[in-house]
């Protein structure tokens, strides 16, 4: 199970990355622990890439929807662009 501290740190990074002020300037190069996918999906690597969190970002509503939380092995079994 993912540690609370690691998960909280990941969520803080997510909040920083997807803040309304960054909606226009969201730059994948500025966040090496996140991968930006099609369909406004972002995959966060947590705890040294052991865990993954997939979110859908709705910039027009300033909302982030958590679509998946799991291990790297579980992530390999899903399609992050459509989950």
C-alpha cells in the first residue's frame, strides 16, 4: 500500500501542477514525475515510480478527477488515455 506521506506529496504536486494559474502554461518539462497524455490525462509517478496516479484534468472547470491509483504493475494493465 502506498504511504500516506508519499501520496500526500503526490497530491500536493498535482494541485500545484493543475492550479488555475498554470492551466495555460502547463509544461511537461517542468514536471519530470508526471507524464501528460492525450485527453487531458496526467500520469503521476509516486514513490520512485512504484505507484501511479492517473487523473483527468478539466481546465475549463478547474477540476481534477482521479481516475486510477495503483502500482506500476496494475497501471500496465489499463489504458490510461481512456480510463
